[in-house]
């Protein structure tokens, strides 16, 4: 891991809103402690399968109370009615972003998007953003036509955004210029990519048009977490 020494000055709000902190832990106390430590640099907190499996939806409210937008990354994939009902619950609980697998198809994505927005509206909350996951960043062998097909399904379904690798941003901007573009697999220069076969530096992803960068191990497993967080924020600010 990179041992950064850039200091710990907080990022401004415009940068923080573009950075999502991955809370890949299996304990609520540990997750909230990490979220509190990283709050000067991150405005979005991502609850993925590991933490959701351990804690469930109870993780959403305390993160919102801390001031975070909550990114629930469950990559929903089921029949449309099931995805719609699950998304409605997450919207009512205050999730700002919810992921669904784009290969589930237009009808499933539409049900998820509508359910998410209906749940938030019924609870009097701001409109959330449904995110269609196009191709996983661990997948380096997807056929070339798949991205366009999945972007089209997401647009036709009314999804607010897509999740893609940094290398797919140019095509994503061409197909879906108005959609929020979320990029995982962010690594500081010199860090190990691990299972993220299509990783990118924060500066490269931001410069290529990522609206929201999902940042995990390059910060959370760094020898100097605050220094790594500050380095990521500085790179995005400079892009």
C-alpha cells in the first residue's frame, strides 16, 4: 500500500460530493468509526454486500445522521416486481444511490428506478439515483458490444446513472451524456489493483468524466489512511 505523506487537510464540499467511501467491513461500529474518520474527504458512504449482510438496512440511518449520502451497493438482479419492491424499501429508508445489474434488462431496471423514487417520495425525501451496473471492473473479457447494449437498457429504463470502469467513460459519455457516471476500482499510483482488473487513478477517472469515484482499499488499507484520503481528494481537485 502507498504510504502517503500529503497531510490531512479536508477537501472542499465539491470534491467530497464526488468521492464515495467503501465501507467493506462486517461490523456497524467499525463501519461508523471508519466513516467518521474519513468524513473530511468523503461525502458519500457505500454500503456493500458484506456490511449489508452483517447489519442490514440499519446502517443507512446513522450514516445519514452523520451527513453522508448513502450508496447502497447490492447490485439487485431479480424479476422486476421483486427489484421494484426492494428498491422502494431502500428509497424510503433514505438511500441516495442504489445499484442494479444492467444485464437484468430494461423492465427490471425500470421497476427498480420507479420503486426507488416512489419510496423516497412517500417518505418525503429527496429524489435518489438508480445506478445500472454495466460491466464489473473485475471483468476484463466482456465482448465489445455489451457496454453499449447495457447503456441503452439503462437509458430506456430511466435510470439516473451507470456504474462503469474508467476505460468505458468515453463510450458512456457518448451513449448517455446526461447520466451520472460512477467509477469504482480507484487506486493511487503504485497501489495494487487486487481483483480490480480495470482500475484507474483518481485523477485519470475524474479527468475522463467520472461524476462519482468509488474509493476503497487504496485508502482504507493504506498505512496512512488520512494521507491517502487527502491524496485522492487532491488528485480529483486537480483534474
